[in-house]
C-alpha cells in the first residue's frame, strides 16, 4: 500500500487570525481510486478550541458542506476520538454508493457562509502549523495510510486589545529601571515583542506602580506593585525570611511545590545554591513533592539531584498557558538526565494514589 499514490490535499487559506470566523475549502484529489465505503480522514490535535464542524444548520456557527466530482456521495462523520492521540479529533469523509476515480475530488468547506453561517471559528491561540493531517483508506479495509504531506494553516494574533505592564518588584530609591509593555489581542495572544521603556529613578520609598502607554495604539496599563527601598536587604536576612516563609507555606496541605527559587530571579537576585539543601529538607519533612516546571522558569539540575538523593519525589508540570503546551514534558525528561537520573522516570516521580 505504501507504493501507491493515495492523492493530495489543498486548502484555500494559509493564514488566519486566532479566534476569527473563516470559510476554508479543503480539497482532496484522489490518486489511486477510492473504493465504495473507502474513506478520507482529516485528523486534528486534541488540544484545540476550534469550532466543532456541523452539517445540520446552514445558518449556524461552524456549518460545513461537502461535495464531490465523483460518481458517489460522501457521508460525513465527526468523531472526537476518531484517531490515535495526539491527533484524536477526526472528520470521516466516507465514499458511498460509488467510488472516486483517479483525479476525482472531495471538497469540504469549513464554515460554508453561503446560507448565512458566520463561518468556522478557528482556534483562539497562535500556532505556526495547524495541520489538517490526512489519511486515506482507498481499499475500504479500514487500513488508513497517511499522506506524505498534509496542508498546514498558520494562526496569528489579532489586533491589540489590551496592554500589560511588567516592572521589577523591587528597586532602590533613585535607581532607574526598565519596565515592559506587552500588547495582547482579545484572546491573550502577544502582539509583537514587549516594548522596553526605561523609567527614571523613584525618589520616595514605599510601594508604588508605574503606568505605561503604547505610542502606536494608545493602550495603557498599570504595572505590578513596585517596592521602592533605600537599600537591599542583607543576603542572610533574605535567606532566613525565604526559609521561614517556605516552612509556613509547606504547612498548608499541598502535595507538590513548583519553582520555589523563581522569586529570586524575579527580584533580580541570583539563585542561592546554598538554599537547595535546606529546601530539600523542608520538603522531605513536610512530605511534599518538588515539581519540575519550565514556565518562565529554569530549574537547576543540582536542586533536582538533591531532591532525588534526599528521597523527595518529583512531579512534572507543563504549566500550560497555551493548549498546545499541555503535556509537553521533553525538557523535564532532559533535566532528569542532567541531574544524573537515567532510569525509569516513574522511579523518582510521585506515585498516583
């Protein structure tokens, strides 16, 4: 079956705005003839919030239509679990009462707006390669063969709808600092790179905020609280306060602790390796696991190594801020190897109860 030409696919669009309503034509052209009850299957990743195709209400959202040049009809079925994960969602285009000859086409329109439908709502997050992964069963044996190349759609952010301002949480009196203004579309997708804006030093100690305005759009945002201090606390004081806070926190009936040292980086301070051992001891005493988490975080292999040696179980957290990040654990496994663990990950992970 691998030696035959199973056809090709084209789509009418190559780029769409995240969360928008579109009308997109998917056209399959048969290579080898597709027998009666044979099938074309379009599979999508399960992690997506695009509109579910429907063929019952021509004026409703996500209405889709199907047509063919072949001497047959096409039966359509949407199956939430119609293919192997992660490409679990699938549309089946089944050839009935005839067959597709070489060169015959199936045209499936996502968001057919010809009868009043607003179209098909595409996913709300940006992605370079939203793929219409296509499989064909030309012999009606339910043995599908994947096309060598399936069409891809690029999803980009829409126009800026809001601004976010991020500033250092701690600065010294009179010390200039850089704040960043980030623009997002209505779905929270970033619109370009954050704008870095240098801020003059603040003269009065205390807690304040900064407000930045984007010159191109006029969008403005107030920053996080900024603690303006007359001097930096001594490292010993910072360490003692950190461990005391950690100990109290671990008493709050949690099962796993994520990125405990990220607070130092966000305060513009180096991560203190001498605190790795005491934190491992607190985790072990509290019966709390350590989570490996890479979201705006760079876990230290040495801390993970000490956790493993100290008998502190680990958990993996993708901390997904986009649907396509769910369950992305390759960096976690790489970190385990950097920490010296080359065995089965289940040996050091918190067991499921």
